[in-house]
C-alpha cells in the first residue's frame, strides 16, 4: 500500500475570533484545488473581498450593498 499526501484547501473566516471554515456543515472537508474552495465559499454565501473572506454570519459587515444610508 502506498500513502500519498497533497495540499488541500478550505476558506477560513477572517473575522477576528471566528473559527468558521467554508466546509463546515458541507459534504466535503477540503478541496484539492484552491479555486474549488473559493467557489464553495461563494456558493455558501460567504463574502470574498480583496482583504479577506467572511462567513455568512459576518458577510454583511463590509458589503456596501447591505449598509444602511444615514
């Protein structure tokens, strides 16, 4: 029997103190390609910005489309 290793990918929420991963509650625990991890997070209502990735619980905090006007 041969054992092999490969890097696997998932997205972690960048909100301080949040440990949620994009794969939490999903059918897979990781993806073999980085793009698939990003696609999975996007399909799970994560907010993907240039400066970070935010889970569905924190996805509206930096989204200008969800901010109320004063």
